[in-house]
C-alpha cells in the first residue's frame, strides 16, 4: 500500500492537488447507475477533513480503519461512506468501504444497489471480488456490501479463513480500507471482526446512545487500538471521560 501524505497545518491546499477544492465545494457521490447516493455539505465535509488530518497527524493514517458502534442504527454505514467520499475526493489513493455486518446489513440500501453479490457471496465461493465490488462516481472509491446469507452461518463467516483471504486481497487492490463493523453490544462476533482493523473508532449517535452503553462498548474493544469516538449528530453536553476519548475529533 502507498503511504498517505497528509497536508501539513501550514500548507493545506498544495498546488495541483485535489485539496484545492477543500474550502467551498460540497460533495456528491453516485453509484454505477448514476443514482445520487450521497450529498455532503461543505461544512460536513470540512469536519471529516479535520478529523482525518488529526487522525493521521501523530501516526500514519491507518490503512485499515474500523468503524464500530455500541448499538445498531448509530449511523456506521453512512459515516463510513461519507468518510470514504471525502478521502477519495481529496486524495489520489484508492479507498474501499467494506461492510462486515451480516446481522444488520444496510450499505446496499444506502447506495441503492442490489445486496448480492456481496462479501458473503465471495466468502462462500459464489462470486468473485470483481463481481462483488461496486464502483462509484469517484474513480478511486469502491464499496463492497455485506451481501445476504441464509441460515445461521454469520459466526462461521466471521471466523473463516476465507474472510482473511478476502481482506488480504482487498489490501493489495486498495491503499486504504474502511471496515463497517456490527454493533459491539448486539453481536457476539463483533469483537472478532473489529480485530481485523488496524485501529477502531466508535460511532456514537450523540444524545441518543446512553453514555453507560458507550462506556461498555469501549470496554469491549479496550484490548484493541481505539483512536477515539465519532460523534454522529448534534452536539450536547459530553462528560469529561468521553471528551478525552474524542481528542478534539468529531464528525456531524
């Protein structure tokens, strides 16, 4: 994988770079059929940029970033797609947003595409990666929905060598992977899947997710490299311990 060169604080819009569009342009993303799947305001895009620059300032931006949540419906699929869109719009590296949630898959609906073939079909040898990967209007951004499965084989897929093989293949195709993980407190195998990422950020729908559950979710992944918490929603009063986790990083 190529090393991601983040702009410095002093020079945020280098000449000839995609970053020249930073300050004003909203972002729009379409699927392969030309359907608009994302409209991101310039203000929201700026928050994502501030976040990923801070994330990559102390250490190189993680090449495999996991987005997790305490509960379902915290907005992980949308946050992953929005983050991928901003990164792919700003930079020339290749990005893939990969959904690992077979329990509550929603990336296909969000992107207005058929759920199959998806990652599950790749792992079950029913489709190839080429067939399952979905291009977008950005030539360096692709996504891979979880797919559909029948029967109780979720845990088997989460622990399978086929998953590791697929992740290895994707890591050679793309410079950076964004893993959309299942809810930590709802899925027993969420921690196993989270361990596939180089580091984790917890997505929290602020003002909705009870703070004790946020703390519980953070405890579940305390053994992993946790970079912080992504606040998804309106800002409200936040306790000091959560502010320390945020380290000044938040997303709308």
